[in-house]
């Protein structure tokens, strides 16, 4: 009789989703070039955070950087990434604060993270135009909790409905 494994405990973190716009429509050569540039930018901006405070995850069209217990650090990281690209990369950023869980990739061989925190950050980044940084309401609230007043830098930018028919209030 097989025993069921207990699910991994949920944790919360801030997610910076860096999305390469129209990535799938580009040639393989251009995808390789863009991915290398994104990895270089990510390496520079994560260097400011302690490796124990963050996890970098590969995404089909970008990267997700999970920052634990530091929404202000996540915002700084996202702003640094957007400043570093200056118009050289068709990049947008989505920030969210939400539930995460350790899990395995689809290949079942690689450890990773899954959760609504990442999914919402990806949806927010998908909605952002190239060169733009948008944040979810949950991220803004988490930032206000740890750094009162810092959330005022994020101003209302409307709302959108994602492919799962959930409405998100966003800030820029």
C-alpha cells in the first residue's frame, strides 16, 4: 500500500516576473540572444540580495524571482531590472505577493516553486507593456505592511481580467 506524502508547506513571498514580450513569435536565434541578455540582467540585480532571501526560476518567456520576506527588496530589484534594460530588451515586469510552495517541475526531476504568487505575477507582467513595471494590489499591501509609506510610489493603473477570469487591480 502506497503512503501519501504530506504536501509541502505553503509560504508567502514577493515575486518579480520579468517577461520578454512576444518571445514565442521571435526566431530561435533572437530568443537565444534575448534569454542571454535577460540572464545577465537578472544576475546583476539579484546580486544585491542574500542568496537565502531569493530564488530565481526559469519561465518559458522570462524569469520569476521570488524574494522572501522583503517586498521592498523585490520592488528595488524590479526597478533595477527595468532601469538596466533601458530599451535594449522588450521586457516588462509584474510584481505580486502571494502563496508559494516548493514543488517539482513538469519534468519531475527539478525542484522549483509553484503557486498563485507566481501565476498572478506572470499575469500582471503579461498585461504590462514593454518597458513597464506593474504591481498587484497584494504586492502593494505587503509593501505597505513592511515599509509604511513606500506603497505611495505605486499609483493606481486600472484593473484587468486574466485568462482565469479573475480581476486584478494594478499599480504602476
